[in-house]
C-alpha cells in the first residue's frame, strides 16, 4: 500500500474535524473494501480515519421505536445479537451471508451501504426495513432515507467531510415480515446475480404495508415503489403476488456481464420476487 | 511515513512494536515480530491463510492495519500448542494428512479453533460453511473436514474426562 497517515478519533466531533478540509481522506470501518482497494492500487488516500474507536459506531441498541445499529458493527455481531435475531431476523440472516466467516468478523452493514455497490446484499433489505441513515459532517447531523443513499455504482449521497454514524430501523409492527433472497451460482461467498428484499405487514387479512427492492439489476440498489402501490389494500393472494413480481421484473434495468445476461437477470427478478413475497405474505 | 508505536497482547504476552500506518497486521506479525506461522496467500481477504483472532473474533490479518491492533488481543497459530504439546486440531491435521504444501494450514487451524471454541459439536455442513473462507489448492477439503471432526471429538472427550 502507498503510505498514508492514520488517525483513530474517539468522538464524532474529532472524526468530523479529522475529515474536514481533506476530501481525499477515507473512513475505515471493517476495511474489507477500503484496504483491498488501497492494496490493489484502485484507490489512494493521504489519510485513513478509523472510526472504530467511536462508541456510537460500534453499538447495537434498542431504542424507543426501533433499533439503532452503529455503522461499523461487524456482521458477526449483528448476526448473533439477540435483539436483532428476535426483532429483525432477516437482518441477522443477511449479515451471515455477506462474505465468509473471517470477513464477517470485520465487514459492517454500514460499510456495505457506503460502498454503494449495485450488488450489495444488505441494501435491498435495509430499504424494505425503511432504515434511515444518520450522517455526521461539518454541517452537523442529518438523516438520509436508505433508498436515497446510493446514487451511482460506488457513489453515495455523503457530502464532503460526511460519514455514516448509524442506521435506525423502525420497530416492526405486529404482522410485519421481511425477507431477502439472492441467486448465486455457488453455495456461499459469492456476489448476487440478482437479490430481492421484500417486506409486508398483513393486518386482519389485508396488506397494510409492502416494500420491494432489488440488487444487481440497476446502477444502484433499486426501490420498486410500484409494488407498494399495487399491494397495499389487497388481500394476500397468488394473483396479487404475481402482479407485484411482474412489476419488479419490469422495473429492473439489468446489464449483461460475466455473471449473467440481462434477460436472465430480468427473469430472475420475477422468480425471486414471487418467492420472497410468498414467504412474507403467507 | 512516520512510524506509530503499537502495544498489544500477542498469544498471551504483551508486545510492543513500531508500524507504518500502511503496514497490515499480517506484515507486522511476520516482518516485525518474526512470527511467520501466519501466511500470506491472496492478500485481499479471499483465501483465509492469514487468519488470526483479533479480540476473540476471527479475521483475515491481511485486511487489518497493524496500527488498528493498539490495545487489542491477537492470537495466532503460534499460540495454539501448549509447550511441546500440540493442540488436538494440529495433531488431527497430521494424523489425517490434512495438508500437503501447508501454506493454508495455519489459517485453517485458527479458523477451525474459532469454531470449536464456540460450537464443540458442529455438523459437517456447519464445518464446511464455516471454513468456506479458507482455500486449499492441494489437499482437497475432505481430509481437513475429517481432521476437524476428529479433533472436535477428542476435545469433547477430554472435557468429559475432566
């Protein structure tokens, strides 16, 4: 790696100060993306700001109204946390399918979001869980809905000097379920050819909330708002699910690459959407 | 670039060293502290041959900066044996011929120990999934899985006998 300076602030203010006026500085959480990029020469930086000594970024806590998940909490802690497993089982599951065991010891869901890969497994699920990102920077603290966080491949909505502090996940209502499904040609440790996150609430036999988001079929993780409009107010049925899956398939804008041709990806969007919606609406 | 002073606990002993911020923990272990048991394979987190325990969590030391280890606890393959007595996993790898060139072995041993320390009786599927982050390009995985199963059994029996 090319030489760089390193600081490990212990408060949000110190981190904001370290990043101020240094647009090429990089934030280090688990390092599974950043250090690989620096080692591979795909990125250079004069300054690495390690945020893992700031308590807010490493805490998982239940709050009034939901869960606050520190941006640098490694996947292994998310997957094994009792509150996460009880209240957000789909999040625990997604944390256990990003990378292998040793990568999960470092990689964070916050980093998965900030890295803004179209294929990020956690992002469709965060979108359907209605997660809100809390961001600190020179202008203070602000919030960004997760569906607005990724703006282009590898580019996020963070402004100069800003960094992700944590994610807030609203408490699931009674009857709420969420699920993430992906297709990979191997059994584990692979990049999604297509990923589908869905959530829905069924109250008294009627769908009251529904969200669907896709991975690996657009320049960013894709929130398919039409699915919400199509499902809310209906009773769960095979027809309703098939209609919503067709909307997901139509919304996808896949490309052909070494992992799959575009037509195959589009077809998978429909298949996985139908399966994932069936899982949450049954 | 100016070096940074780092103090950490390594295999139960306090150590101190100087590291450039851009040096990985793997480089610090091998080149500065001369513990060459931990191997570099791919250098980008895919192969698992550089696995160590950092504060009780399995990590690939090629994707950790040495300076991040300040105040932390690190355990490497060198910390597995007790004096001349090999850890049951080390002995089982020899007995089951679970290695050929041996480059991947320290990573497999550290990763397998991390599993058995928290799950004394994992299924074969669980062992294979847990070790999916460790690549071996010569032995094939069957002998490694058999060795882990044999070591798990021995450790359980040792515990029962106590």
